């Protein structure tokens, strides 16, 4: 049996009695008490997540920008110092190899945050395409926590130095700041305001305890999943994979085809492709819970399949993302336990900043 990896905060999760599961080869907390209460805490106050299974990778060197412009579907040339962007990394067929956030820390200095299960394959892929003066450094000496919720800005000054807190609270979304060994991005995966904090592993436990003492609710991966689904955000491996074009995952906006002379991995395949599917949101009309891989059909005969689904604690209804044929129109139905139930087609996000949007 393969030994599960553990984050530096694992002892605190065990001590708190969290229910632990195997998530992409990592033993991670799925919930501490009620998953629904953890979800509501992030929507209403603030929650803290251990996302140390995700990996911080620094890409540095005089040719770092040129390397990343050739690797990513989005264009890092858009970035000024202290800004971040979301991008897909594609395979040669134009399929989504992974999604990531990348921050520009200065000239020739970038930091990427990679998904847990795919991180090592991503690093191998990067190394395969690297050229010139460029170095890839997996930061095993750092871990990541996410402080999310409308009161995150009130709590952060209790957790880091005053000057750093002031700088972080002043950030606009998708901006970053850092001081010493602590790096803070105003990003997140919950549809709420908040921060992702990259800090030394030996400082993580004190940060976590201080956040909880200040009022942040410890939250597990269960609440993280319902929050990100309400926010309409894709989960790699469920809503997209290497056989999915960005357009079929609702991510066309992350592909920068201009300037036209920028070549990147997968560009030629994307330009030749004619995607026949698209991603939509569904709200179940009535009782039941949609999950992934449920059949979807439409009044005009088009079909599809749910990719993610769950009960939405904020909406009190079942919601799902579904990939369907491009010509799908009219009334939709989802097959749950051999029964076709009506669902309303919507455009995600379902919830953003605590407000229902559909």
C-alpha cells in the first residue's frame, strides 16, 4: 500500500478530530464538524483551509517570461509586478493538462500554484519544455493556507506583521504582496474575498492556531468543494481533463490568442479544433441531488453529462456543472436513480460574494 503524504498541518487536523481522507495521495481533512456549518462560515464570516497539498513552484531566470509564454495558454506578458493570472496548461492536442494560478513577483520571477494530484507531472512537463536561462524550483520549504470569507480582511492583521497585513488588505483581486518569507495573494477558490498565504512550513502551525483563535472556522475539503461549485469553478479531473478543450470547460476566456505570433503548447491544435461541447450550470427543480456522471437530455434531443454536482447549502437546492452538446436547447432533464427530473439551465456562478446569482 502506498504511503499517503501529509501536510505540515496534519498533526493539528488529527488533534482536532477531523475526518481524514485520501485526496490525490494526500491524507487531508474532509471536515472537522458539520460540512454545512463550515460552508456557511466561509460565506458569512471566515474559514481557514489547509491547502498544503497544492504546490508552490518558483520559475525564475532571464528567460522565465519567454518560457511561460510558450508553455501557458494565457499570456504572462499581461502581468505587471504583483499581479496574477489564471491559465490552462495544454497538451499538444489542445486538451487541458492542468489549470494553475501564476504570480509575477518581479522581472524574471514567477510563482505558480499547482494542483495536488497533478503537481509532479506538471513539473515534469515544465522541465520537458524549459529552455534558456530558466529554473524551476518546487518549494518544499513552503506550505499554503487559504483564509476565505467576508471577514478575512479583519482577521489577517491578527496573523501577520502590520505592514504586510496593510499591504495585503489593500490588494485588489488577483494581486499579491510579500515580506520576508511570507507571500500573500488575494485569490481563492470559494467565491468569497480572501487570501492565499504561502509561508515557511515551520511557521504554519502558529499561523493556523492564531487564525482559529481569532475566529476563523477550520474547514475541510468537503466545504471547499461545495463552495467552489457554487462559485462555478472547475475542478481538474472532474470538469476538465486532457481530453477537454478549454472552450468545452467554459475557459475560453483564459486562452490568449493575441498576439497572433505567440506560439504556445497546444495553440495549433486549438486553432484547428471545432469544439462540439460546452459547459453549463443546472439547478434541479425539486428534490434530489445531482452528482457527477449523470446523464442529461434536452427537449431538442441533445444530450450531455454532469461533471460535478452537489447540494448547495447557500441555495438549498441541488446544483451541477454539465458538459453538453453545443446545440442543446430547451427544457433539460437529469437522470437520477433511473428517474428523469427537470432542471433549470443557468450560467455559473451560482453564488458569488454570498449572493445567489441564478
